[in-house]
């Protein structure tokens, strides 16, 4: 796909093109987490139970994750530009509708529509960025993508808290409207049309239905298990639906002539191993994001805004570190950058757990720095490996598979952390709200979560090492 003159003439793409795409990525990521901080306020505003208001978050995450592969496939027929602009428009209009909602059911409905727009943006944003840059600069470009995702995921709660305190919960949605009004016309002007007409969409609808059912049931299973912290009838039911729909999806994809997901791409081990490492990375980072605030607020008495400042260490380092790691990857290529990054991150997280046991806040915060450096060193080279492992015509599906792995990792990480925190507290004899647990209980719970998150990072390092060795064997066959 030729979105700019750079792809053929070797010139750098216009500066505005990446800015447009990064703005869309940032909005979609922020809106996945910004509501969490406003949920108590929204619950009180509408006078409903939290089990109902939680659907504002769950509905968005379930919808977005379920449709990423679908829109990645559709973009192959109608073009990435059209999917991107339409997604931006749907997301912006739905954000306006969310902010103007008069009751909870309206808000949940418009959040689902907002998630449809977000899935359109997310599914092909990586592919657009990848195609804008020459091969020698793609590592740096994917570093910017990683930095944007990192900043958006951490900045969401901080931004949400500020907007709720100063303007009201409606503005966590309404803030997207002027951003969309600015960037949609720019996208229509600067994102160049593909050199092909719209093709008839040959969608594997049976496979799409099975995939959506699989993703939705998995997310509901995790949500139910996180709420129950035990195997219940709901958890068992969703697990059965998940397994059956997963099996049906695999059977369908093997038999149809034009599948939603070309399963043989996972036989390309540089791709599948990089995707698996991405999945493990996001499980670990969301376990940290979920568990840390309980510890910092409960043990040290920090306010939510102060906790947000502590967590800003990660995106601030990644804003600089991810593009730098991408630049190093471009200039001094080595397949071992992701492995080194996850090794550093894994040991830093385990060190954080040890520091937490000591009760020294300065040492705990200090452990965030090497952890963030490890994340930066991993993410941009790994993202580049994902996007370059498949042929150019498969870059859209590579982008959507990567986005799906990322979202699944986020959901599973948050659920795992929730389950581990409560089970750890219950093992200590405490059954009340986690915010009321004592320092020792909160500390031991955090140590458990962090040790498992660190182990997952070290596992991701091993996966990245296996991917590097496959790459070396491919380049230097004996």
C-alpha cells in the first residue's frame, strides 16, 4: 500500500501522517482505561449498582477485542485508509453520544459503538505506520507506536481523575470530540488513497461469528472468575462456550477458501513467537498496573493522583526509550534486543517485589526505572519483528493479530491480578474489601503478583530468545 511518496521515492513521510495515526492510537488506548477512575462517580450519578455500571468498561473491552481481526480482514478489501477514517468518525461521534447520555443503558450502548470505532482504528494503525516508513526506519517507527500505547495505558487513569475532578465525568468522553474534529479532516487530506478500487468483501462470516463468540465468552469467563474468585456455574458455562467456539473457529478456518485468519501464518515461527511474547508482556504489565495502586494507597497512604505520578515513570521513560531502542534496532540490528529487554524487566519486577517487602518507598519506586527501560528495549524491536515476519500483503492481518494479542493480554493480566490479590488476602484470613486490608496483607499480596509478573517477563525473554535463534538459523543455514 502506498500512503505517501516515501514508499517509492525513498523520501520521509510527511510529519502529519504519523501524528494522525498516533493520535488515533492514543485515543483508543486511553478510552480503554480512562473510565476506571470515573466508575464510582458514574455509578453514583445514575444511581445504579456497580455490577451494572461495570459494563461501561466490560462492553468496550469485549467489543474491541472481538472485532479486531474482522476489521483487519475487511481492510484488505476496502483499504486501510477507508477503515481508518470511518473508525475515527465512528469513535468521535460515539464519544459525543457517550458524554450526552441520559441514562446508563444509553451510555453502555454508545460505549459499544465507540469500541467498534476503536477496533477499526487499532486493527490497522500498526500496518499504516509500518507502511509509512522505509525498512531502515521501521524499528524507530514501531518504537513510537509502543511509546504511544504505553503512555495511553498509564495516562488514562491520571487524565480521567483530573477531568472528573475539574469538569465532570462527561468530559472523559467529550474531550475526544475536538481531537476527532481536528484529525479526521487531516486524515482525509493526507492519508492517500490506495491505488486500487474497493473489492467485494469476501468475508468468512461463519469464522467471524465463531471468533466473536470465542472472544466474548473468554472475556466474560475472565470477568466472572475475577468476580467470583472461584469456579462457579457462570464461569463453567462461559468456559464451555469458549472451548466449543474456539474448536469451531479452528475447524472453519481450515476448511474455507478465504479464512478470516490464515492459520498457516502461525507456522512462521518468527511471527508466532513474537506474538506470544507480546501476549505475555501485556499480561505482566497489566498485572503491575492493577496491583500497584492497592499497595501504594493502602501501605503508604498515597492519593490516586500521587499513585498516578509514580506510575508516570514508565511512560516517561518509554517515550524516550522506545524510539531509541527502535533506532538502535535499525542501526545496529540484533534479534536479541527483545530477549534482553524482557530479562531486564523480569528481574526488575522481582527486585520490586523484594523492595516492597522492605517497606522502603524510594527503593520500590527506583525499581520502576530499569523495568521501564526493559519494556522499551523489548517493545519496539518486537513490534517490528511482528510486522516484518510476514509478506507485505499480510501486514494488515499481522497488525490486527498483534492488537488482539495485546488486548487479550490486558484483560487476562487485570483478571489474574484481581484474582491473586483477593486470594492472597483470603489466605491470610481477611475477607473484607481489599482497600481495608492491613499493610502486611497488602504487601504479601503485591509480592505474589509481582513475582508472577516477573516470571512471565522471564518466560517472554525465553520465547524471544527462541525467536532470535530461529531468525539466526534462517539467515545462516548450515
